[in-house]
């Protein structure tokens, strides 16, 4: 099973709301990633978790807060977002960082109003 | 810093035509190379990958890619495209770090 699942599929939130995106994988992977993808653009890396520890934060604003409760789950907590944060948020996982391919989930389409 | 260039931004082909999409990267060390495809409304899927060994790698759906180290290239090929190959294609490079660097993507349209 090479599946990464993400919920919700779509999310509309106001600028004062707090919401969370969820990602799950059951492949035994020990690296998980959050990406942001704008229309017709490549994915941009936001965060990397390796063995449940944050290893990379690509200077993402603090209104995005990642969390890795265990090796199968990855959350992205959202607070006080801006309209320009509207995008497709992708989760990915890999066996480990650096030398293995990443498997992507279907994404959460986020709209900030 | 690592970077990936995909010079073909938009390619239009008829079915049965041959395809070659260019990908060049800038990184002097050992690299892992990937091609991902994103069909309309679907998630990114891995087409093929290169870590080491035979520089000609075969992927799913009849795609192949050739790693030419001297040219820093990893071009994607398919001898005969189908309408169902219409999608966005991304080349990606990992230089042994935690980061996967994507190219800007090539939009392929195949007409029957």
C-alpha cells in the first residue's frame, strides 16, 4: 500500500479561524513532509520531519505550525492565515530522508477568505 | 544551491508522437533524480527514479529517462504518447539532503 491520505479534501476558513490539516501513512515511513502548491507551480517545501523530529523549516511563517504526533501522522495547524495562503497543501512521506522517493497524498485545497 | 530547470513549459503533441522532456539540474555531488506526473485533478505520482547504476531507467506507463552525468541532465522520453498522458510533468532532484527540489514543470497536452 503506497497510499498517503489527507483530510479534509477542501477547507474554507476565515482569517481569524484556527483549523488543522491531517496526513496519515501506513507504509512504515520515517520521514514526512508538508508542501504548498500554487496553481500551475511546482510544490514548495515547507517542513520536513525525520523520525518524528522537525528537521527542516523552510522559513515558514509561524501562522503555520506542524506537528508529528507519531510516525504515521502529520498535522499542520493553521491560525490567522492570509488570503495569499490559499493553495493546495500536500503531504508526502518517504522511507527516510535523503535517499528514497517521496509518495504524495492528494492534498487539501485551502481557501482563506 | 541546487536548482532544476525544465525548459519546455508547454508541449502539444498528437497521439502516437514521440516525447522528450528536458530536465537539467545544478549540483556537483551525487544526486537522486525523479520524474513525477500530476494528471488533471489527481495527486503527484512517481513516474520513475534514478539512484545509481544503469543510467537508462524505465518507469511506469512506458516512460523512460536517461541520466547523463556530464550534461547534468535527466530527460524523460516516451516513444508514442497517448491522450491519457495529458498531464503536468515535474522533474525533481535530491542531493542527498532532506530536500526534494522540483523543476517548474512541463504541461503536456496530447490531442487525439
